[in-house]
């Protein structure tokens, strides 16, 4: 029920009472229950501890419907309270803002598959075999005779027919890392996220080299060089230990 519909029910309940008042009472009860569920969902997210765990719970919440408009309303109320200040409000605002952004990203995945692919890969950062299978599937172009020419920002470019274009993946990665950096997360959180994304970028480059021509490979490499080059030495301490051998 949108705001216009709710306003109509409220007006009828005030003027006519009876059945309309019962409808309004039922709607108010449903709203209160939905807000309580949203509050419980937010409390559960805030217990996550690690950013990867938090992101995984957000993904599951959006898919299962636990993260809904009522949850977003609860989240916005908490963000507003954190913005008003108080002890510990800066850290709370940082975490709440991250949750809000990630929820929006999950909802945008339908229109931006590259964002969805990136977060799927981050969930498999310690599973190189699974991660590479995913990259192969999504980056593999169609046969050359199925390629199409299309206009992007006024330029004629080749649509290779891959589920995710390599340059869109690199753009999603650059945007995500920029947001993580600018939101003021703890240095170790930022460092680990950069290191994990660099692993994904290197794995993806292998498939880009295998599937595409030299021009695409150069474009992909050049798009991410400014992102990782300035912090390469810093990232060394965040490299994860090699994953144990996977069962055949």
C-alpha cells in the first residue's frame, strides 16, 4: 500500500469508522510487525563482526526477502539518529552507511551484473577453484560470428556477448574499492578488501588474456593499474595464505 492509498484509508477511518477503522488498525499492526522484523534483521547484521560476513548476510537477506522496505526504513531511522551525534556515533554511522550502500547494491544487481559478479567472487576469495570457474563462465565471450556492434556513450564498440564484460568488472571493482576507502573503514579492513580484489583482478586477467585480443587485455590492465599500483607494497601483509589443495 503506497502513501496515497494509506492516506485514503486514514481519511475514511476518521470520517466513517466501522470497517475502515478495522482496516486501518490491521495496517498499523502489519506495519509495526514489519518494523520489528526490520529491527531484528538490523541487529543481526550488526553482530557480523567482519565485513565479508556482513556482506554475505546482506546478500542472503535480500534474496530471502528479509531485507525489505520496512528494513530500509528502520535502517534510515538509525542512520538519522547516528548523524545527530553522541558517543560512538561516528563508528555506528560508518557501519550503517555501509549496510545501506550494500543493500542498494544487491538490489541493483539485476541491472548491473558486474556488481553481482564482484560480490560473488569476494565470497569465494579463499576458494580459488570455485572462483576461477565463476570467472570462466561469466567472462567467456560468445563465438566470434555472434559478436555484435553497439553504441556505448556515442562510440561504436564490440559486444562480445559475455555475461559480464571484463571492463565492466574492472569498473565495478574500482567503484567498490573507492567507496570502501572513502567511507573511512579501519585500515586493516580497507587493506584486506584491496588485497582480495587484487587476487580477483589477477585471476580475471588470466581469462581475459585467454578469451580476448591484446587490445582488450591492455584496456583491462590499464583500467586497474591506477587502483592497485599505489598500494602494492602495503597489500603484501594482507595476502591470504595459500588455500589447501582441493579434493578431486
